């Protein structure tokens, strides 16, 4: 089964669509290729015009909701890559993801939130989706998003 | 018009000079080249010996002041690149900027702060200045700086 | 003297061992090589099963303890690189470190915390250990760790 089929299945499972405009919030680009490396801008869990998970994780947002938010961020990154490359099968490796979690004062399960994104990337991309990762709990994210995720990937030369 | 001329114009417009020592705050280097890629250390809005914008954005620091801080960080990065390369015209592309904003508890306009830096890079460097970006609101920055920005760029091989 | 010998000396000096399992906290990899570049996942100051420095720096954690935490994070990264490469002498350059410090509300010495890691890298690796750096004070880190550090390095082709 191709990564694109698995991406489609993940879309159906999550119940969100990533076919529309994947807009950025300012004067920058969503994705940029330099040789065999592609940089992807920080993604928040926006679906069309709505940020679907907002608020502090550990307070008004549960661990499960935050994991969903991390998955939506990762799906947006994959949708951007699919448009750029034509197929996700051209992706060689996800090199790095950085996951920022808007955290409540006493919340320490940032790694568990990021696991939502990591599991999804592994599932959709197979071995190519296994990455290095940094997870940090931050004070505030744009648009009051609960999670933000950026990515660096390599593609076949 | 060359990027260096536009850099000079931006310097005049901001009313700050970046001719002096662009010091780092510890045992590390401001900039490092690896092949065609240059990494730039996190820049705070320091001009000579003074951090010109300090405090929490959304509380004692306005959006406009924070955008100015982001511009000063970006100008420092450009000044470092100009010294390294001789001319900013040798820069091929700004690949990534990460912008950290020392935020008040209810401040969610981190993207708008980063737009200060993004617009400046686009203006000075043209298409080469259009980049991927991650903006996060953090709890504290070194020296109580309102904004910190780091960068990865590519240069002609 | 080889970098590996200096690494061994630093281990003895710190009084911790990095011979055991250097586990990651989720479905990701600790380290990943792409051509001549190696990405290392965010390291917290874990020694075997214990995070040895936890809490907010500037409140229950002193600057000195936080610098120790930063050193332990850097040693974990070096231990991972040594296992991957066989010898730390194969490392060409530490390109970037990002240091996240779980900070108290009024703590602004993030750079001084990171200096713990920077000095250690310089000491163990010599010139190859001089890097670019970004230090930010964050609201929360996984497992209540006081410091987290990630790294990008280059190796001989």
C-alpha cells in the first residue's frame, strides 16, 4: 500500500479534510526545498479556517485532545509535502520534528502529546516516518493553538 | 539595487547601526558555515551594548515595539551574513527562521510579531528572503529580551 | 589526547555513567544521519532511569544545578554520537545546539545555563565543539526536566 493511500485513510479516520488552502499566517512560505532537504513551517491544527484545538493542555485541553491536535499538525505537513512532491512515496526520511505544546503550569506530559504526531508519521510513512524529535512546553502559541509542529525532511536526490 | 544597498537603507530607516561588535553571550560562535548552509545563533535585539526592547509582549511591550525588536534581530543576522560573505547578494535563500516571543499570559499574536522580521527579510533580500518560519511564545528569553530569532540560510556553492 | 579520552574524563568528573540504555520517551529515534549531517533528538538530563535535575530554574533549581543539567544533556548527545560513529574524533563540527530552560517567572540567565553545555562541548571536542546556539526559557519540559538540549552535527563525508 502506498503512503498516499495510508494518508487518505488517516484523513478519513480523523474526519478532517486537507484538500483546501493550507494557508500560512504571514509573509512567509509553507515549505521550501534546498537540494534534497525540505523545511516545513510551523503548523498549527488549522482545518480550513478553524483552529480545531485551542487552549492550554493540562487545563481546558485534555491529553487526548492534544494528541489529536498533534496529528492534525502532522497531517498538514504531509499534505504540503504531497502537493510539493506529487507523492509521499518520494519522501526519503522525516529528519526532525519540533513540537511545541501550549502547557498548563503543572503539565509535564509533552512527550505523550508529541507521540500523537510520531505515531501518525510512522503509520503513514513506515520507516521513512521515524524521526528525531524535540518536545517543549511553551507559554503561548499563535491563535491560542494547543500545539505547533515544524519539520525537516529529506527526499531522494 | 543590491541587497547591500537595501540593507543600508533599512539601517537608516530603523535608526540603529550594526557596524560594531555583534557579540555573543557565551562560549559559542555567532555563525557557522557547513558546505552551502549557514547556521546563525539566536539573536536578541541588542544594538551595541543595549538590548533595545525588553519585557513581555502584550504587557509592557506593544505589538509595534515587538515587531521592531524582530526587525532588529533580523538585521543583526543580516549584518553577520554580510561580514561572512562580503555581500548579501551571495545569499541564495533564507531557509528557516525560528522566532521566540517573550509573551504575556494572554498574548496570541506571535505570528504578527514575526511578520516584522519576515517583511524586512523579504524587503532587503527580495525572493531570496522568503523563508519557512516557526513562531512560538515563550516564558523567558536571555537578558529579558522581548524577541529572539535564529536562522538557517543557503549560499551559492 | 583523543576526544574519546576527554569524554571519558568528563564522565568521571561529572560522576555519572552514560554506558547504559539511552532511551527515548516515545515512537521516535534518538539520532538520525542524513548524508554528512546528524540530527539528535532533544535530550533531558536523564541518567539511566532518573532525571537528575528537575524543577524550575531560578526557583527550586539554582544556576549551578541547571548548568550541570545542561552538561548532562550534552554528554548524552555525545554518548549517542560515539555509539553511532565509533569515535568522537569522526565528528567534524557541532553545527547547532538549541537549549530549552524550564524557567521561573523572573529568571533571565538562560545563556548562562547553556554555557554549561557549550563549555563541555568545547572542552571535549576542541574546535569541532564550537557551535551556533539558541537559548530560550520555556514554561514546561517533559518529565519536569530543568533543561532540554537538541543538536545538529556534521561528520566527515
